[in-house]
C-alpha cells in the first residue's frame, strides 16, 4: 500500500502539501496586520471590534431595511400576499447572509490578528486597564477577574475555568491560524490532542460572532462545554461579545433562551438537539428558545456526526388523559356533518336540474 501511495504522490502530488500551499497566504496576511495592531492601545484594540461590526452592518443594511418593510406589510396583508412576502423575506435573508460572508472573508486576516494580539496581551500583562464600557460594568458583577475603579476597568489574566484556576499562557501559532481559516470555511480540521483545538476555535468563533447572528460551539459532554466556555470567554468578552453555556440552565427556561441569544453559545450536542425537538413542538413563537442557526463549530466531529448520530433523540413522557380516545367522540359528529353535506349537495343538484329543464 505504501508503494501505491508513493506512486500516486509521484504523479498526482501530495494533497496535504497542496492544501498547505493554498492556505499559507492566509498566515502571511495575518502577520501583515500584527505590527499595526501591536501599536494600538488597549482601548483602540477593542474599538476594532466595533469597526468590524459596522462594516458588516453597512453591507447588510439595504437587506435589513427591505425585510423590516416587508414584515410590516405582512401584518396587514391577506393570506395569499403573506405567503409571497415571507418568500421574499427568506430570499432577502439569504442575500444578507451572502453579503455578510463577503465582509467576513475580507476582514478575516485582520480579525485573526486581533484575536492573536489579544491572547498575546493577556500573556504579557497580569492586568489590562481599559476604559470601562457598560458591558465591562455588567461583567464586573459576575466575574472576579474583571474589576472597576471609576471610569476604568481592569481585566486580570487569571480566572476560574469550571473550578480550575487558570493563568492565560497561550498565543496562536501559524498552524493554528491555518486551522482557524479551515474551520471558517466550514471544513474539518483534524488535530491531535494537545495541539490546541480549543484555542484554534477562538479565531472563527470571534469572526462569525461579529455578525450578531450567534455562534454555537458544540461539545460531547457538559464538562467540556462548561470548561471551554469559562476558559475562552475572556478573549471574547474583552471585545464586548457575550458568551453563555446552555448546560447551566433548565430546558424551556428564560435563562436558556437568553443563553441562545448570546453572541457565542456553548453546549452539548444532545442539549442542542433536544432544544431543537422541543422548539418543533412549540405552539407559539414565544415558546421557542433557539434562534435561527448561523454558524457552528463541532468538537469531536466524528463522534457527534457519526457515532452519536446513530442514536436518535426521542422526547417522550406521560400524555394527559392518555386513556381518552377522541376518535370515538368525534366520529359521530363527523358522520353527521358528512350526512348534512350530502343532503345539501343533493338538494343543490336537484334545483340545478330543474332550472336546466325550464
């Protein structure tokens, strides 16, 4: 088999080397932004996220305005027109998504460089001083590593990660930048244990969270979901992006709905799946907890999409009045209705024949 592989590589080439050749320019583009970002103050670095979001907002504004106009029209339109309106809205949402993807592809190198620079600053500084934002003030009441003093906020480089104290000590390597770009493209990045998969995920997660449409990070068990959220959240929250983990909250609760509305949502594959099933059984829009899916990263993808996918998710439970058979109650009523319809139609046909005879 090794001889066959050698022959194939001789004539076709090594696919891995070809892929690396295609991806290598991304690393060079990221490196081109590193020096300029390194010269920014902490506040200026954080303001880059605002600039990125504004670019995306500007690119999708025309679509959002049209969607808003159509939604207002739908409230007063007739049923046939409503169906046309919702078809138009779906088309506009797809176009808005494509427009945002173009912007994400454009800003990806600079966004990756920003995440890397943020990681670097947390490594080099035990404490980072910034001008406090409303989000900083909110986090200071939840996290011990974020504190306030007047109009300043102080971010420590050590915090609790699901019961384990950690000191941030990681900076992205070039191979991790490549892995991040692969994940952004919706492809599978295979990495060995210890090569920094969790750190790699911060790159595409940050980038796709800029749209405000939500990012799901799916793991195989609740410990990893809670740990990864607590471990990586500071990198995102430093730039004003909210994070949460659905495994902390009860199903169908307001807290879980809020978790799904966060910029970045961590959770286990089963919880995401069961929430999807429950939403499909909801009787009103207000009962839904999930919002429209946008972008997801799946850890242990072979396990989740192949092994675990062989076992279907089923929701079962006691049914109120389960011994009541409504068929028996409704059948006589339906029979009476059908009988009345038949008599009415016979009468109509008789009258029609009399008119034709005249």
